[in-house]
C-alpha cells in the first residue's frame, strides 16, 4: 500500500533526518515522498545512494520559508498526505513560524500520523498499521460538522 509521506526538517535537524532516512531506507521503498526544498534534495540523494533505481519518488516542493510548509499543509487538508515527519528546531523561533504552526495544526486537525523526532518516526514506521492494507484513516467528526455548519446568514 503506497503512502504519501511528507518530510520537513529545519537546517539544524537536516543531518539528523538524513541519518534517519539512511537507517530506514528500506521502509521508505514503495512510498511517495513530498519534501520541502533542501530537505528533499538531501533525502533524494541519500535514497538514490542506498536504493538506486528502487528509490521512492521524491517530490520536491518549495523551501519551507518560501511556501513549502504551506504547500504540505494544503496537501494535508486535501487528503493527499498520509503521514508527516517534521524534524523541527525548537531551540529558535523561525522567520516563518506562523507557517510551521499552521502545518502542525493541520496535521493534528486531520488526524495525520506525525513525528517530530527520530524515536517517534521509528514507532510510526514500525507500527503494524503502517503496512496494513485494511487500516482506514479516520477524519475527526469535527471536520464534517464544520463543513456542514449553518450560519444565521445562510438562506433558508
């Protein structure tokens, strides 16, 4: 079962993420990856080095500060992302902090499995649910209630 997995890493955590990708390259085979700019370039190079022609497709989006975080957030809202791996640098405030908060909010709202560190990513990828073809992703009921809400100004 192909999963669409998004990867984001702030500069201070890119080496940590590429190390994780090297250790888990076999688990990434057969999935489609969506990455912000430089993170995508680094992940693609790692996977090509290790897996060669069996490397998963890596779709490189804009750099995070230039809109890549927002692109991934939009893909989550459209149901196009199944999992988010976001190694964020929590020691500094980023110039695009509002985009980061929006991405985290959408991952949580849409019930997307979401890792911010190697340990959590390990647990997600080694879960029996990761490759379970019968697992059905559930959207929270609050989303449908919000979509179908009626306002006083709505025509009768």
